[in-house]
C-alpha cells in the first residue's frame, strides 16, 4: 500500500478501453504516456503484463509509471519500461522513492542512490528509517536529481551512499555521481556489494538485517572509486615506471579537483597503488591544482552542481560557495598532504625522476 504497486494486464488495450469508458478522450490518454499509436493508427497500452509502480513528483503527484516485466518474459522484452516524457514528466528531474522516503529523510535518514525501483524499495523497507532508497528512472543520475535529494535530505549533513551494481556500467555511473555529489557533501560513499548482487536480491535472499548491515559496514569513500577507475585504464602498463608516471598524470587532476577533505587520502592511496614516492604524487597533484586554478577550471568544476540559472536553488548556492572557496582550501589540503610526507626533502629528486620518466614512452 505504501508503494501502491499494481499490475498492467497483458491485453493490448485493456487500460485504453477502461479510460475511454470513464470519459477520457484519446488525446488525453496518449498525452499522459499511457498509450501509443500503432502502425495502424490505433491506440495500444504502453504497459502490458508488468508489475507497476507510480513515479511521483516532489509534491506527491503521480506523474509517470515504471513497469517491470515478468521474470519469464521473452528475451527481447525489456526488464523495465518507463513512461515516455510528457508535459508532466521529465525523467532527468524525478527520482523514484524520494517522495515515499521524505518522512525518513526529514528525520535524518541517509539517502541511498540505487539503480532500480525495487532496489530503492528494498533499502527503505529493510532499514526502518535509517536509510531511504532513491533511484533514477532509466537514466544516469543528473544534477537536477541531486538537487532534489539535497532539498529533501540536506546532503551536507546527511551525506549519500551510492549503491549501484558492481559491474563496469555501475562503476561508470558511480564516478559520474561523485562529480555531482562532491560539491554538496564531503560524505559521498559507495557500497561494495558482492559480484552479481544488488539490494533487492540481498533482501530477498538474506533478509533485511543482512542488507542493513551491508549498507552500514561495506562502504568506502566514493572518491576511492573515482581514482581507482582512472588508474585501472593503465593497468596493463603499471609494471613499467613509465606507465606508473602516465597513470599519475591522469589521476592527479582528478585529485586536485576533489574537495579538500579528500585530497590527503587520495594522495596516499595513489602513491601506494603506483609504488611511487609520496612526494612524487604530492608534486603532481600540486602542479595539477596550479593549472586548474590558473585556468579557472577549479571553480567551474565545483560549480557543476548548479542547475542552470536558478539563484535561489539550495544546490546552486552550495555549488557557488564551493566554487568560490575551492582553490584556497584545496591548496591548503595539498600543502598539508605534502607536510605529512614520510620522507620530507625528497621533492626535488622526485620531480626530476618524474620529468625523466615522463620523456619516455609507455610500452605498447
């Protein structure tokens, strides 16, 4: 009842005939995205033989639906089907589960961004107010969706968990989510699920306590995933010094553009991952930060959380503030990272080593 789950019958025009019977003209049915024109020009139902869930706007209005196919549906049948874009519904602005979790979020529940609606239901249901699951509806996470989460939960204090599937597509989506979330909170983390599992499957197979434990304990900073994903592109060359330096040069600008609180940890992790001196990594990040500040890209990177042209939007204000404060705070963070180097005084030699290796090519 809380989620208002339903079912769309398997017939071609069951809903269309019902809506006509209660007085809706075909133009309204089609404009609402509940039916579409066939090649013959007749209306056929958009959703057929699917478990159905409503998608609500911030004020609770039902603006669209998402339907899941039966587990034994034909291979060509998409697992999920969303309402098309309509005058009421733009999937880039709405998150499934945000309205249903509004009470828990207002009381301090932590938002958990998941891939699918049943994952969102699993997270909210299992955690009894500790977490609230929200899911983009068939699209990558957008800045407007992040702004909606911020308005409901206050991301700076609540933080956010990203719980996407543990595959390459999920990792790419999580990296994008980091760049949207980091201007608004320093507490962006990811949940490490076992391969091939997601929140809905964990709830089904192991129960609510197991899912809640995983959300609480199997986490790592989302920034770790961002840096690891960049370094992973150089894996085949990391046994060579030249490959290590090229990976360093690729990852350093990412670290330089991170919130200051994340910089020291990522410098240490990258040095350990690449087998390079701490000072070498610190110097590369310092150089990257200098270039970012000089070109103005540091501020513009932090302002990516600003939905275009809305000066009163809370996410916009946070992004502008982060952009203004970022260069000075980041410089302090890099300086602090340098001051905690385990072998001070080796920066000049590390820089010379970097320059020497950088002049050589990475083996193919």
